[in-house]
């Protein structure tokens, strides 16, 4: 979907949060990007060599990735100048901004003349309606007590741990940052609702190598605004395994005041209950906690308490890794024996 | 949204199923349409006076409604000729076909020149993200064991019964046929999934007259393709009351082979459980069964058995009405006493 290697454009960012996408690519896909490019005002880096477009092309870059976020998600004059320059140099361009690349003056025509692709990762591909038909292969889905509790990070950390053990595993992206990191995927919250399950089926098709599709979860069954997305993703994913994600200390559901973050056991049980519709033997294999709000000793005690109560390995993927969750996963699902 | 009264265009239909939309309007909104118009080949009627466009305009029609369905949902040359003629005569045009009215040659420009509106009921309006904020007023949602089990019919029948008793009640449409009947609504399966709950909140806003919003349900929590839509609608609706809809004798979920229609008690329990997130006191008040596949005596026995097992009034709205379900509804929810 997005041809690599990438040249990452950081714009005029002065805040690491604004370059979350570029940083995600640099951290999770070393080698996917060969350089970064930025305006003189930019004060941050993702640790790659600074390059011009010409230097990027000479080094083999195939796509300029807009790796920053801005208020409003628009493509301003500076950015559209950079995009036109990249196109003229023969680069494809990928963007996760709200405004489509073709909405910037002259960009669509320039891309057509140059024969390069414009990839707006917020725009879903053409999708089928879900069928519920059972697929081959193994799938894990991260589910959450809320939005923004670390589902993408956890899914990528599980991929890294499985690959380190020689187990085939692929992160399947369902959000725009994830799609940039993976180079493909489906922005599930931008999909027309009739195609929700179909989008999840499409992003994790049949596989026959005993490896795992690790599907990035979205939202929460307990979020009053977005639970429909979470349920469609859960059904379409047909997960064999679930990992529950949560942020320690969060008390109310994001962007609401009146909704409490659910109890972890209840949240997991509801996900298993709903998941059984399309995957009757779905199992929980672990809990991933974002403990960034706690001291280190508190964090360990917090995870241990959850572990005791739920009977599942519980780790903060950032500070503790995911090795014990992966142990549990592999213990539950031994590779199938060839006939 | 759709200015009335309507002139209903039946096209060249030779089958009553093809004019379901026109028929729905004629049956459920007597007076909303003042006439029907059709091609010479058309062999069906919805019981209204046959008129030309000129006669319709003379009789006061404000909108030509394309009241038929066809394979592919396209606007063919004959239809687009009729649409252009209607526009030239000063009529607005409303369509539930898959192809947008503005996609037919010359239609958009003609409508702009004439200053009339083109309403594609499959195209959702601009919608907010759901908030989960508790609304005033009372809401009932129909939920189902499957798609196409009679949720729209049941919801309209409940409206008729409540109005006959002098209780303010408004059908809130969430599908294209329903929107044509109501004259407004939201095609929930065409909404971008991020806005699912927001769409349901938008279609049934605060109300303060002690009346009921009766929200047309869609899909089923047990449909592997569409449960996300059903859950978003359930959460956004914040229903005080649920009516469960089912078709007697249906064994497998529509458009699937491997999925069984759920047990009614389980289906109702799951809807109540999920509904409590945004409406903690939600209650089931009845069961509506489509018994069209049964003999009359079998149908009564079937409903009685369900009534005994679920402890709720159970009726086929087509052959038995909804009086007992409405009795239960009104008994559960006495009008609030002014302070």
C-alpha cells in the first residue's frame, strides 16, 4: 500500500507528540525510513539522518511520509510546497492528515503527470460486507477498557516478542498511525458502518504458515461513542486470543464525564462473550497495563494484583515487555501438526 | 428533510415488493402522498390516484419520490427523464436508490437552476460524534434476532397504537424506507462508523412533552456482519424500553449459513446488558413476532409460548396489533407528574 523505504517529513514540529507517526515508524520499523526531513524551525528529531528531498531520492527513498500532526489536520502552503517538490522528484506521498492530499492545489495533477501515488491513510479502501465465514490461521486482537490506553503499542510489542522467538507474526493496523507503521491496514473508524466487520475480515485474511495476525484494537465495548466500532472489529477479527489493555489510574472514559472505566474482569468477560459469536473458542491470554502514571514499585504491585485477580499474566509492555503474555499465548496455542 | 406532500413514482414496477417504499408511505402516512405516477408498463398500484407530473403539481405536490427499487439501484434513462421533468415543473426529488440523483446526467444543474432540492436518503447528513450525555424524554428501540424480521413495521405499528390512545409518539427512521415514510431520519448503515452513536443521538434528540421517540432498530447483536451497527444504535438511542422482534421459524442468520438465530431470551438479555451502559434502567416491554410463515392457530400458540417463557406480551403486529405491548409500555412508564 505505501511503497518503502520512506523519507519522513517532520514539518515545523516543536513537540515530540506532534511527530508520533514518524517516531512510531522509526521505533517499530527500523530500516523502513532512511531519513528525516524538516523545516528550519523544527526542534525535534526521530533519530534518522537529516536529508533534503534530493538526498532522500539519491538514497533510494520511494515515499515521502507526512509524519507530523497539526491542529485541524490541514495541508498548509509550506507542506503543499514540499509535497509538490517530492512529487516532482518522483516520490509517492503518504499522509494521515484530515485534509486529503488531492485537496491541496495542484497536487493531484502533479501526481498524475509524475505517475506517483498519493496515499491518504484516513481514506478506507473499497471493502466487502463481512461474511462471518471462518478463516484459516491464528489471530490475536487487543481490546481495551477505553480509547488510548496503549492497544497499538501493545500489539506492536507482541509482534516484536513473537518475531524474536522465531514465530511468524504480523501487526495488522486499524488506525492511521498503525497504518503508517505497517505500510498498510484499514482506518476502521473511517469505514462506512455497514462494512465494519468486513474491514476487519479484510485486514486479517486467511493465513496458513502457523503464524499470527496481531490485530490492533480500537475503542472499547464500554465507550458510549465508539463501542459499535469495537464490536464490529471484534466480530470481524475472529480472534483466537485476546489481550486486554488498560491504563492504570484512569477512572472515567475518555471525552466523557459520566462514564466510569469498567472493571477489568467485566470488560474481559464481555469481550469474550461477544467474541464467541464468530470465534467460539476465543481465550484471554494476558493483560497489558499502561503504568506511566505510577512509580516503578507501584507499577509492579498493580500488575501483580491484576494478575492474581484475573489469573492472567499482566505486564506493562513499555517497562516490562510482553514475554509472559507471549509465553501464555504460545502455551495455549501449540503450533498445528502437519497432517 | 423531504418537503410534502409527495407524488410517488412507481416506475415500470410489475411486483409489489419493488414498490415497498411507495407502499410504506401510502400505508403509514395517509395524506402524505397525493398521487402516484407510473410508466405504462407498470402493473401495480399503491391505491392512490394516478397522475401526471403536471396534475401532481396542480394538486399541490412538493416532492417527487422515487418509490421503487430496481436491481443495481441505478437511475436509468427513463427515470432520469422523469426526474428532469419533475425538476422543470418545480418539484423537489427524493430517492433511496443506490446511485445518487446528482449522478444522473444534467440533474444537478437542472435542480440548481430550478432552486429545488435533491434528497438522497442513503446519504447521511453531517453528524456529531456521540457523547453518551443523558437526554430528556422517553425512547423505545426495536431490537432483533436478525435483519429483516419486522423492526420497521413493528416500530410504525407501535406509533399508530400510541397515537390512537392520544400519546405523543414519533417514529424515528434509521433505514431508507423508514426515512421516506417519516420524511426524515438517518440511514445508519451508511454512516461512517466513528459517528454511529452520534447518528442515533441525533435522530432522537431531547424531548419534553411526555411523548415517545420510537426508534427503528437495525440488524442484530447476533449478526456477524452488522452487530457493530446494532450496538452503536443501541448505545446512542439510550432506550428506556426495548421491543424484541423475531421471525417465527427462521433458523439461520440472513445471508449466512453457519450462524444460528439466537434464543430469544438470550438475545433480549444481551441487548439489555449492553443497553444499560447508556440507559441503566432500560426495560423490555414486549416481543413482536412475524408469523407470516405460520397458520393462524399455530401463530397464536407460538406467541403464547414465548409470552409464557419470557414473561412479556408477545404479538404479531400485522395480524394481532400491538395493543398488549403498548399496555405494558404505558404501565411501566407512567407519565411524569409536573412539579
